C-alpha cells in the first residue's frame, strides 16, 4: 500500500473508480440480469454508442485493453496478413507476444515523430501485395492519443485513411485514452471517428475512470456476423457483461467523458506551464492530453520516488512520464514541483 502522502502520476491504472461510475455499478447490481451481454444494460450501452458515433456499428465489450486490441484486430485479419503501427505503439512494445499469439499476423513497426506515424514511412512500408512470399498488408493501427500523449488532428487522420484506401487497408485505432484526444481537439466523438472513416475502434474505459472494461466498435462490416464468435474465442466474453456496459452508458450520458478528459488534460497543461520555469528538467514532447514527458536525471528521479509515483519511459534518453488521473489535483502538482525544485537545487 502506498504512503498516504505519495502522489500518483504513474498511470490512471493506479487510480480508483470515479464516483459516478461506481454508483453505476452499484445501481446495476440489482437482482438478476441475462448473462453474456443479453441484458438490458448492454443493449442500452450499445444503442447509446451507436447514437454517439452516428453509425450502425457492431459493439462489444472486453475486460482490458490488450484483449480489446487483440479481439478487434483478429476479427479483421487472417494469419497471413500484416499490421502496420508505430515503432512506439502499445501494440508493438507493451502487449508482450499477445498479438503474435492471438492475432497471428506480422507486425511491422513504422517510424514515428513524437508518437505519430510518419506518412511517408508508412507508404514505404506497405509493399509486396500479392507476393505469396510476403505477409499481405491488411491493417494500419494508430494510437489516439499516441504513446507520448500527442494527438492526430482530423486532417492527419484523414490523410492516413487515404493511404489505407489507396492500398486497400483497414484503419484500426487503439483509443485507450480516446476521450482525452477528442477533448483536446474540441470535436465530437463522431467527427473524430465516423467522419474520418475509422474501421475499428478500441474505446478505452479503464483509464478514463472505470473500474474495468473497454469497448470495441466495428464500423467495418464483414457480412458474416462472425465478430461475436471471435469475442468468445478471444476469451473476452464477460458473463456479467452488464457491469462493463453500465459504466459506458454513464460515461457517455451527459458528456461525463468530456468533463473528465478536459479536467485531466487541463492538469497536464497546467503542469507543463509551471515546469517550464524550473531549471534542470525539460519537456521533451508537446503536451496535448493528460501525459507529460520530462528529461530528468536518474539521481533526481530516485529521490522523487519517496514522494511521487512515476517512472522512466525511456531510460536511455532519461525521459520520465507523468500521467494525470481524474482524482489528481492542482495541489498535487504544486507539491510535486516544489519538492522537485528542492532536489534540483541540491544537484
């Protein structure tokens, strides 16, 4: 158990559950409901997601992000296909061998800049379509926002979609912090998704303040109805699905997602403004959502660990990552920067 005065900037996964979402769980814990997603709570959530995205999409719920990505990608690929993502994508770096095991495709990492895929590098990576000796290009997977908290603008998304269309590829988006990206752009979820032409979206819930759960939204129609069978095969079919679904309903109703994402984005922005005047550390990527990346010496990082939870993202570059959750405050930021300044002055 962490000390009471320890600040958490390590991950939203360290945070608790937002009170509104916890109440949703409590309110849905009333009597019996049909299992495996055949309940009224799941039907309500699916209808609301379709309404928000203004699309006749197929919607499924999963336990976690890795499961969501693997289920989504496995449903639109065959084992002879290839998937293109950035060289820093969660899919490539932090999902162990799950994609190879459960999806079975070749993953090609593509060069990136501050987490964003470089379009020319993507074009150059897509090759040998029709060659029996080579994996066949099938999907481009983007992370929105990126691993560095940066956001693809609508025009950037459309440009990548155009590359996909010219090469007969599908576009998948890993949206573990998707709400933060939409809040930064000031767009609706529809404008950032349906209007762009995204084929499959992993819509994050856990990092947004839920106890657990992600949604996988298929805008691409396969015509066979096979996605639901693949959900079971992926071991992501929840027997008590209502407890995932009801959280998404609460998140999307009355734009709770926007309130939470705007708040955490604002905390990161405020942190960036205040840290800019502190000598001895420097921002290394644009701050656009709820993540901040700093260059910090190992000695200072070690001293700060007794006061705050955060870790090195890239030890070779001495880059640390700080992520802001719904339960962080401006007081957390002030205390962190005051303590950090003290240690920097001792260097």
